[in-house]
C-alpha cells in the first residue's frame, strides 16, 4: 500500500514538473514572438518616418528582397526538417536572430510595396499586444493555459490595439474591424498553436526548444485553413 501511494506521489510530481516546464517554455515563446513582431513593427515605423530616403532605396535594391525571401524559405523548411539539429545551442538562438532579421526586412518591404504600412503595423501591434497579454496569463497560472482563462487577456489586448490605431491613425473602420476580428481568432489559435508546438503530442512528449518553437509557430499558422476544414468536417 505504501509503495502504491509513493508511486502515485512520484507520478504526480513528474507530471507537475513537466507541466511547470511547459509553462516556462510558453513564457519564453511569447517573449520571443513578441520580439519578432516588435522588430517588424519598428522596421515599418522607420520606413514611415524616413519615407523619402527609405522607399527609393527599397525599390532600387529589389534583388535583396528576393534573396531574403529565398533565405527565409530555406531556413523555414530547414528548421522543420532538421529540428533536432537546430535545437542545439548556439545554433538555436543564431537561427532565431537570423529569422527575425529576415522577417523584419521582408514584411517592411511588402508594406512599402503595397503601400499598406498602416494595416501591417496594426497587425504587428495586435500580435505584440496579444503575445504580452498571454505572457501575463502564463505568469498567472502554474498549470495550463485554457481558452476560457485566456479570453479576457485576448479581448483586452486586441481592444487595446484597436483603440491605439483608432486614435492615432486614419485607417478605414472596416480595415480596423477586420484586423480586430482576426486578432481575436488569432489569440485563441495562438494558445492552441504554441501549446501544440511546445508539448507536441502529449504531456509526456519532449519539449521543443523555445527559440525554434517561435519559428515552428508559423507552420501552425499556415495550417489554419486545414484546421478550419477539419473542424467544419467534424461538425457535419
């Protein structure tokens, strides 16, 4: 009987330690994802401030954009195919820094090319606010992140982004409304995708490295149409 009780206590301790490790990893992922889009937002902001100098330079060096796009695609699929290799230090944080620099430049270029820097800047702001909100949420729980528990944090962060851009920009209402609605959907999916990347298939699985997990999240984002299709198919 004593052995049974001790065995159960050891098992509970094991699962508690694994859950605590997952929460710590999630906190790091939210911080790293926030930094990525803060860099993108800053690049868009700089292009806005120095429009007369930055925009002509962008268009004169279009080949840099295509080189960075190809480099980012190679890095993305490389991380997916060789996760174990990229998870080793210092390659993991070097990969993260390179990825952040590439996505910052490429998103900045697209914002200039399509003249949609305001919309992209709001998208980046909503993602940043959501990442910070879920980071705060992750610090308020010792066990797990749930959709119900995250609702207040998600809605508050998206509403903050809406208010900031409503006051400080002249973006059309329908653009801000669509970004806000998409931001709420993204917030809930963000909880799912980050936990899926970190925990993989279950509580006993190996945890992903937070540096690499912040890149693998993009794979989950690309799979959103498939997830929606599966959900709709399950309903009918």
